C-alpha cells in the first residue's frame, strides 16, 4: 500500500496515542473526519496498523527483571524452528522473539519477577527442549528506551 503524506501524519499521531480523537487527526491532516476514519479502517484491514495496545510498566505488575536471551538450536530444520517459534509465542513472559542471523538463531526479550522466576522460564523454554543447544542471557540493568515506534517520514 502506498503511504501518503496524510497517512504518515495519521500513523504518527496514532503511534503517539492510539486513542487520539479522529477530529484532532482531521484538523492536523486537513482531511474530513470520515476520510480519516476510512483511512484508519483501511490501514487496519491491510495490516499497516497491526494492533492498538496499552504500554504497561512491568514493575507495576510485579515483573522487576528484563532479560535479553540468545538461543542457539541444535538443528535448524523448518519444523523445529517453527516448533520453537510456537513455544516462544505461547509463553506469556516472552515479550519479543526474533529469528536472527549470526551466532544465535533466536533473540528473545523476556520478563521475570525475580531470578527464581527466570529459572523456571528457562526450564520451560530451553532445558525441556532437546533442540536447544545453548542459550546466553544478559540481564537488563536499565530500560533506557522501550517501544515499537516505526520512524515515519
């Protein structure tokens, strides 16, 4: 889909506040409210807008620790890669999972309440999986920047 200058403004405003009023967006873009509404609906339908969500502070709900985990698989067959993807997607403490190039096969961002909770997570995701060759973990000391904003023109 071609992203027009008006669409970029719409996306920028919704990315900053997904509950922005259509009227406010219409004023900023110079479009009618109905046109803005139609464009937002179309961008949701074509997958440009993937979801609307609330950004929650993990510490506020008991998750004091964040981890970066790099996972190397024993075998890289497509069925085994897909099996690991499904397991990572199903794990609530995994915030993000990327299939990557380089030394590791996957890079994961995960949350835990404490080290004991993280240990349980490693047992569920890695130790019980015979295809996980090794994993390396870095503990996040400070969440300097958190977000999924996409740069827009």
